[in-house]
C-alpha cells in the first residue's frame, strides 16, 4: 500500500514539474480559495434565511448573481485576451474579499444580494483567468489530469474546512445568523493573503497576451473569427450551459433541504461536505487520468448515474448515513463538469480562450439565471423534491442526447 502511494505521489510530482509555473501558482490559489469557501458553503443558505429571506428570495439572490455574471462574461473574456490576465485575476480576488466583508456585515438578507453580485463578478474574473492559464500552461493530452490534480489538491484543504467550521459555529452560537457570521470575517482575512501571494508569484501568460493585443479586428470581428474554426461551437454552447443547470437550480437548497427536511445539524452538514471533498480526493486524479486515456465523453457517461444517485439519496434519505453517502456521490457531478470543461478548452486556440470562455459564460447565464428562481418557486408552491428531480430529467432528456452528437475532443490540436 505504501509503495503504491509513493508511486502515485511520484507520478503526480513529475507531472507538476513538467507544467508551467502559472499552473502551480493556480493550484495554490485554488487550494486557499477552496478552504475559505468551504468554511461557509454549507451555511450560506441557512445564514441568508436566518437574516429573513424566504425560499423564493433565496433563489432570486442566486439568479441575480448569475445574471450579472452572464452580462459581464463576454467583455471580461475579450478584455483578458486583449490586455492580459494578471490584473483582472487580482481584481477577482479583491472582489472575493469584498463579498466576504459584505456577508460579515450584512444587517439583513437584502445585503446578501450585494455580496452575491460581488462574488459572481469575482468568480467570472478568476474563472476566465484560470481557463486561460490552464490553456496556456497544459497540453491537451494532460488537460483532464491537470484539472483533477488541481481540484484534488485544493480538495485536501477544502476537506478540512467544514470540520474546522462546525465547532467554530457551535462556539459562536450555533446555526443562527450570529453563530455563522464570524466565518465570513475569517474568509476576508484569507483573501488578503491570497491577493498578495498572486501579486508576487503569478506571471502574465505571454502567449495569450502578445498574440491578441495587436489585433485590428475589433470587438465584433474578434468574435466572428472565434466561430470560423470549423468546430461545433454553437452546439457546444448548449451542452456547456446545460451542464451547469443542475447545480444552479439546486445549490441554494441542498443544505437547506438537508437541514429542514432531514434534520441535519451543523456537524452532519459538515460531514456531508467533507464526504464530498474526500470522494474527490480519492477519485479525482484517477478519473482525470482515465479521461485523458479513454476520452472525455466516456467518463462523462460513466459518472452521470452516480450524481443522479446523489440527488435521489438526498430526497429519500432516512438516516445520517444516506445523507453522507449523498454528499459523497455529489462529487461526481463536479468531476463530470470538470471533464466537460476540459472539452471546452480543447475547442479553440489558447489566444481565443478569453473570448470563448466569455461566450460560454454568457450562454450558461441564460440557463442558470432562471434556474435558482425556478427552484425557489417550486420549493415554495409545489414540493421541494422536484427541485432535485427536474435537473436529472433535463440532463437525461436534453444534454446527454446532444452530447452524443459532438465528436470526442481528446485528440484535437
């Protein structure tokens, strides 16, 4: 066993050494960010409801955030292709800190709208930046492995966070607004450290910057060029958008459902979150290697029934064990979405990655803007279990048949 672990670690270290510096810097950033997010993720919806929001307002907050993200997606991608990555990446971290500060000081649920806008804008800057860094730093044949190594290392830190957060919430007063509030102050301090780390360690991806800064095509012309490479980009925009519909619809309600409908306390919520992360640590890298060997689509098909099972177990759970298992299986949704993301990066050249990421973000917004609000209306007026059943139906009946018509991208250059 020890020999197998040493062999695996050696393989990972060799993989990391042959990638560009920015890839390793991005891993450190992701690890710190995941730790900070997982301090509060399992409490965000409970905190917002404790500040006075109902289920529809909770869904509307997420919809507003998704809408802002979609609106800025295309200009952010275009500016990054034209003027470089680092300054926008740093701006994203600064806005993350602003979101954490707003959460920490929120007097009522309306302030969470401001925090969500700041957070989603920040996520657009850092997400597009990570796409360009990955495209610039990693070869196609390493891409799924690179993404899963990055997420797995980050998950090691994220796994610790819920276990740290639960006793802190207990000491601050339990699952109340005042019991959860101090965690956001801790997040704020963490983002300050990440910001200065990136100031000194991140390098501008030269290829992505220099090849586009001299382009004379203009804003509209640049996007026309994007669709001239013969790849099925229009069809892929629909697949990529539907990929994120399930999480957009359910994420405001997962922990709330576990808490209100299944009686999960802060410790069980923390264990569920840890189970998600632990499963990612165990399976993320092997599944990345598998996607780089067998192909992206085969792994997506393999993982899809597992995350379906996650939602079904949550709905029909009758014990803490099944809730924890639901949390563990939820990780396969994120692994599958990550493999889909690898396909997205392989469809256009790196010098067009900012624009392409912006276009994908816009179309994802068209799907994910109404999804949380729809979830809130269903929760409030029908039955909360449909919040989790409808995404399965959409994926099964719409996304998977469309994905089957798109060629495998693993061998693309």
